[in-house]
C-alpha cells in the first residue's frame, strides 16, 4: 500500500498531513455500507397508507406508474456487477466490485427478502405499490437474484480469474501445487490452521449444529473404515483467518490458495482414522433484521444489545452450495435447515466472493485506478504557505463548500474539530454521529474537548443498521469521558449530519456550523462522494441550536429559516417547491427541477413529479440506487430524465434544485426520497445562498447528466442502459476523474 501526501494545515515546521489514498481492506469492506442503508426499516417501508398503494388517481395518473423498489435495487446491484465486467475497470477494482456485489446481496437477503418472507408467513404482507401480490413479488425477486448471482459467479470464474492470472495473481487449487508445495502447505495447515478448527459431528448424540449466518462451511461425509454407513460433520472455515493463503512467490507472480481448499485437502488430519467420502462448501444466510419497540423500552441500549444477540439466530433464508454437491449431502442440508427449493443457490466456483476484498487490497498500483490525492479545499489553504490555517477565520471570510472525496475530510471537517477541541475560546461542541470509523479521530476530538472542560453534546444513533454494536461502544466511551450523549427522539432515527461549534469572540458568541450529506467517518470519506457546508451565518446557527435542543430535550420547533427538517417540514417543503414549478410551467414560464439522491421511492413525491412533467416542467434525476419512477412514458414522464453513475467513488450526496423563475433554490442534505427519510427520520436539508456554490453544484450535476459522460440511462420498464462509449468506440467522460482534475486546479485564497 502507498500513501499520498496532501496539503497540511500550514503550521510552520509541521509535517504535511498524510492521508492514505490506496484503499485499506477495511475501506474496501466499508464501500458498500451506504448501500446497507437501503435496507433499513423494512416493515415501515411496506406500511403505505391506502391511497399510496397504487391505483389510478383522481387526476388520471395511471395505476401502473411505479416500479417495484426491490427489483429496482437488484437493478442497481446489476450496475455494480457491470463495473466488474467492464474491461476498462482496472483488474483489482473489478475484484472490489465483485466483492461489493456479494456483500450487497447478502444484506439484501438478510433484511429485505427476510422481511418480505416474514410478513407473508404471518399474513401481514399487503400488495406492493405496483400492485404485485407479495408471494408473486417474492418469486420475481428470487428468480432475478438467482440469475444475477449465477452471472456473478461465472464472471469471477470464467473471465476475472483468468485475467488475474495473466497479470501474475492466481487463485490456485490444491491440485495445481507441486508435491513439495502441498507438503509445505500441509505443514502450515497443521501449525496455523488445524488448532483453530472445530469439527462438529452429527449423530444421535450430536444433533445438527447451528450454522451461523454468512459463515463459510464444509459439509463433510466420513466413514469408519470397513463400515457401510456414512456420518456427517460440519466444519466451519474460520473467519478470523485470511480467506486466501499466500504461497511463496515464484518470480514476480503471487499465488493464493483459498482457505477452504487448504482445509478440504487436509481433512484426514481433522478426522483422523476416518475415510473421507465427500466434502462440499456451503453457506447459509439468515434473517438478521432487528426490531425495537422504543415506546415500550425503558433502556434503549440494553434492549438493542438483547436484539443484536438474537440477530444471529434468525431463520435461514438462503442456502448457497457448490454446484457439484452430491445428492446425499445436499438433501441432508436442505432437510436440517428447513430450506425450500427456491432458497437454494447452486453456484460454480468459489462461494462467498466478498472474500475478494482481500485480493482487491493487494499492492499493485498498475492494476488499480490512477492514484488521486484528495486536496485541501482552496478556502482552507492559508494565503501564505508559512502561515497557520485558522479555520474559524476562513469560515468567517465566507461560507465554504467542500466536496469529498475530491477535497480532504482530514483537512476540513476533522481539522476544524481538532482546532475547536484545543481552542480555549470554544465553549461548546454539538455533533450528530450516525456511522463513524473504528479509530475515529472525530470521537477522539470530542473526548479531548470534554476533557478540556468544554460543553460537548454527541447525538449517537445507535440504531444505524449493522453499525449498532460499534455505535454502542462509542456512546459508552463518550459518556465515560464526560460527553453528554443522547440518542435522539423516540421512534425516529437521527440521520442528519450536523456539527456546531460555539466560540466566544469579542464579547459575543458565534456559532460555526457544518451541515453535510455524509457521515463523520474519515475512512469512508475517501471513497464516498459528499458535500459539506461550513458557515457562521447567524440564522443557520439559531436554526441548528433549536434543532439540537429538540433532539436532546423537549423543545418542539415549529419552523426553521434556512433548514428543511424531517419529519415535520421536509416533505411539505419539497412538495411546495415542486408545485411552484408546476404552476410556473402552467403559466408558460420556464420551470425546472433537478434532484440527486441515493434512492427515490416515495409515492407522493413521485406523483408530484409526474404532475410537474405533465405541466411542462423539465425534471432531471441523478440516482445511485433504487428508483421507482418510470421515465419517458408519453403523457406521464416524457420530460423526466434519469441517470445513474457507479464508479470509482460511491455517489452519496443529496441535492435538490428548483428553477424558481431564475432565482434558483439549491438544497443539500442527508435525505433520500423514501418513506423512512421523510416520515420516520430526523433529516436536514440546508438552502445554499452563495451563487458560487450553487453554480458549482449545478454545473457538476449537468456534467453527470450530459450524454458525453459515462452513465446508465433509466428506461420506462425498470431496466438501465449502460452508455460508456461513443458511437466511434471511444470512452465517454469519466465524471469522477474529471471532477478531481477540476478541483485540483483551484487556487488558494488571494492567488
């Protein structure tokens, strides 16, 4: 791995800040975390009010105007898979996309498929907003998932692995090793792996063991020599060991033996004195949803910890097996796990391709994207390189808009917070924490500020899916350090990204605020695309002060001046602006709406956009994941254009722009257009006032929507057309590369 150097804070004699730009294994695995957010609150997403469950509207919007969200999510994951197929994608980045696809699909099954199955079984499922019966929808999901997972496995085996081998990196089988290499690996097995293994027999005295979710296992049939009956044992492949065991190098090539392959070919050591009849890999996915009734819970942390302990014991919902599994072993697994035929996935090649994150992290820069170093935002560079950056002074000079990962999180958000922690004039810091990193410098700065006697408030969202345990640990560590830790409002997840620093200046208090579209996570900030606004605007400070009071106390704010806040104001505010554009179009005036989100599902918002389209409003939507809108339908959505970009960075920011008769309103924030974001979360959008900031964001938006930029184009039937090449075969523009080059050309203040 190599480190890149980015501009420091400008302290005299200070070493430049070092920021790792080649992704670590932890970063590769965290790349799909933003997609995990698509799986929150399954039951609530299905509890639509009756008037939103499809059906023709009074003003003639057709009953079949929506696309199903689950099938749309699978279409998104197909776009991830297409990046793994693309020969233009560097080889180790293709490994990363293969692993992301696998991790995404695991979570889709653990939450979305599991939730739908549970509701069907309990009779709680209702027809979807597209009018599909729940059982029919499940059948469609399963068929589509089968097709995609089989395609995924074949890509890995038939195209990716041969190309990897041609580049000098091989995932070999046991039989490709020389006899001497086999002996050496067997010795390594005995010394490093054998002591960790825990074989579990199945017989009258030993019932079929519990198979933990997402664990990779070997189903082994053994026989006592001379006896006719086979016996079954389960052997778990230890997740604490690397998935691929590196062999000694031969020249410049790197060779790796899958851990399960090494174990499988040394089973005679594990089952000493027994005859090995058959062995096959298998893997089980379980329902890992967590439900907390906050209204009936006295201690949220204890209740959540109890539910997390139960998560691993959810019922099985998917069984993955190698395609060459023998009938007897297969039937035993199906019977013991209670799996139906629809829940079985027979796959070629290796199981659990999320293990490719390990290979994606190899130090082969020639097989990765060209290194791009995040730069310090120009507004945070001192006018003289020998000066120290004063972040408060920079923000006082003018509002600062930072675009991650092109501009560094470490030299903006993190550095500001660290300066605040050490500044004697800072009296208080307030911050929301939804997802953060394992060694978070953000948390460390909050702890240091509390130790210095400052008032520190941290609103920790302990219900952030799959980060619950980590957030509980952070909450307790913060409490022990004297930080005021709160968990938000009962029944709502706090998803907004807010930081406020209160500082005494010239006898008065000034508030410095940061409102972002992404989490306060230094690791994911290197690969997630997000905007963040820094401002000392008095009105914004008052708005955020009131919002924090509402989150930590009993205040109930009726309105905000610069913010749109869910659940009470955001939906209404967006609908009013969509309706304003609709009215302008009906009056013959120019009208335009531009929206960038991770997902757009909410029926009320979609219907408002359909009505705007009918009135003559041009609607451009840039969506990363789920999209329930049908674009290009005559009389319904012919003015609606939808694009998606999946690439080097994970598009994560949310932007909403309304033409407003030329005085364009632009908002950034944390909210997607989903029921949970609008109705069951605390979300914040802030209106930008700087013409420079608005122009920058909208030019970037237009670049993404341009036919000259590589992207996927949404079709009315829910499919997506990949457009990466011009008619003459030349590659179209790469948005992420071009944006980085654009930002690197920006000048420091005063130059």
